[in-house]
């Protein structure tokens, strides 16, 4: 470490893009492996459990999500987005985070009887205590992981994305096979957390020292507080639907909805993970160069859309045969939930990318304002759909997110800064045309194609990506995006900064 103990990685401008693309490629590969592992294990576990098992754990998920949000307090993200930070500041944040984590875990244990009483489900007491014990364990990894991300060590982080969930899901499947029921989900989560913390400390060279707070440290805590405010609003949006269903229709309906929600959102999250991990550290370094900043943002967004939209169209149109093959007959009724949520997920790359702009430009306060407004819109959508059960709530969630929340948030994110709302609209048009053509082709295949679900799905995958790619290539702007995406391969072997950033 230098005499000044500065933890900022010194990157040459010409190597910045290469390291970012290498990290993105490694992260994408790791997320693909992670997705396949999770998909296989979740399918296997779901066939051994019933919706009520998932519903029981989903009942306490809103509580655990809230306390985990408070326990994190945005301290890791504050380190990533800071222009300059020192070892003593990171150490102070580490010990503050651990103190918060331990206090929150104790509070959850004390409140577990109250949570069980609210749901009239005594089994939730021990479940709450078991999950609360994992909160301080997760906190151990916050600052080491933030420093790895800050210094653009994405390849190392990508490797850490694979082993913990693989081991956790293997342990969960073994527990389900042994007949532990809903406790197998606890075993899976505990195994993943423990392995993840062990590995991240094994690869990290940073170790905390005992440091007192100073004015510079408290400024980072204030940034973390703003990020926590945004995350809290997001938490309300993503958990209110579960709470409403649990209170009105009980564990079976919630289990059905929660499984459909995770079936859609987990692959989307893994698709967005490579660019989400890279975007903020990269854009923070480019914020003083508006042209490079704008190009970098748009290229990352376009690459994400190219990779993800055909798959979203595939799941949206063919959710019924897909869910039948993956989950079995006991999950009948989940397909409309999946389809409605997929409709909303079309907007996910745009909504997620607004976070890159707000944070990299130091506009966390504005981000909180827009998130609060869109959260109210989402809550209204949930309430409007509630009379129609899980499918109605999914429809309210998907439509409000696609048609209102995302456009409003993107407009707010582009009001100032190098990226304009017009840039987003121009970039979106070829994708909208290609997505529409892909959905029509898949719907035609579904109506007139083979009756065997397996054959139908196998035939649909190349059609989805083939039609999407063909339409994009026929459009001048789409052809340019494909060519630039293909050119990213050369960055893995070159230090030439090129056009990406």
C-alpha cells in the first residue's frame, strides 16, 4: 500500500476499456454458469417441495429484505462511487457495518414472535432466527467485495459468483431430498453465504484495522444513507406485492406468485449483473469526459438489450409449456404470472441503467425522489390487480413498471448530464421493432407448431434469436449496434481504447 494509503486503482486510460470489457466478459460467463446451476437446482428442489413451502419462507422475505437493507446501509456502494478513499476510511466503515449488522440480527430475533403472530404461523419464529444469524455473516464481505469492484477486479468477482451458489444449491437439494421441506431453503441460503464469505476473504488482500471516524468518513456514511433511502423505496416496491398476497390469500397463493417472480427476475438480474457491476466504476472515471461517458453508457445498454430481449420474448410468449416442462403439474397456474412479469422485464435494462447515471454523477438525492414516485405508482398497480389474485398482481406490477415507472425514471436520469432522453429513444427504436417481430414469430410457432412442449421449446430458441438478430441487422442503427457489439471481442486482446469508451 502507498504511503498515503490510497486505495484507488491507477488505471491507464488506454487499458480502462480493455479491463472493463474483460471483466464484463468474465462476469457474463460466470452469470451464465450461475444461471444454469441455479436453474437446474431450483427445478430439482421445486419438484421435491410444494408451493406452501416456498410461501412460508416468502412470508418473512419482506422482513429479512428490510433488515438486510438497513444492515448494508449503502456503505459498500459509497466506497465504489467515491473518487478518492483511504484505508482508514474503509476500515471505519467495515466496523460500523458489522456493528449495525449484529444489532439488526438481534432485533430480528426479538421480533420473531411478533412476526409469527401477524401471519398466524408459529413456524416463522425459528425461521426468522435462522435467517437472522446470516445477516452478520453477509456483512463480513461488504467492504472486501466493494474494493474488488472499485479496483475493476471483475474477473475475480466473476469467479466468486459461481462457487457459492453452486454449493448452496447442492446443499439445499440434498436437504430437500432428505425430506427437510422448507428447511432445505434455509440450508441452501446458509451454505451459499458461508462459502461466499470464506472465498472473498481468501482472495482479498485488504484487512481492516481499528480506525476512528473522521469528517471524511462521515461524508461517506451520508452517501450510504442516501443510497439506503433509494434501496428502501425499492424494497417497498418489490415486497408490497408479497405482503398483500400473504395477508389476503395466504401461503399457497404467495408461493405461486413468489416462484413466478423469482423465475423471471433472477435470470434478468443475472443478465444485468455484468454491466451493473462494471457501469458505475467505469462511468465514475469517465464523468469528466462527456463524449466518452455517453458512448460508454449507450454501448453497455445496447449490448445488454441485444443479449436479453430475445430471451425475454421467448419466456413471455411460451411461458405455459416452459413452466410445465421446468416445474411440473403442481405449479399449474404460474404461467400467466410469468408472462405478465416478463412484460415488465422488457424495461428492466433501462430502469437499471438509470441507476448508473444517477450514482456516477453524484445525484443520489434525485434518484431517491424519482424512486419514491415510481414506488407509489407500483403500489397502486398491486392494489388494482389484487382482486384477480397472483395473476392480477403480476399484471399490475408488469404494466406499471413498463408503461409508467421506467419512462419516468429514465426521463429524470437524463434531465442533466451527457446522456439525453432523446439518446435513449433513438437507441430503443430498433430494439422495439425487433422485439415485436420476434414476439409475433414465436406466437405463430406456438399456435401452429408441434404439440409436444419439449420440441416446441427447442425449436423456439433459435427462432427467437434468429428473428431478433435478422430484424436488427436489417435496420441501419441496429446493424451498427451489432457490429460494435462484435467488435468488443477485439478488446480482450488489445489496449486500443477504440470507440466503446
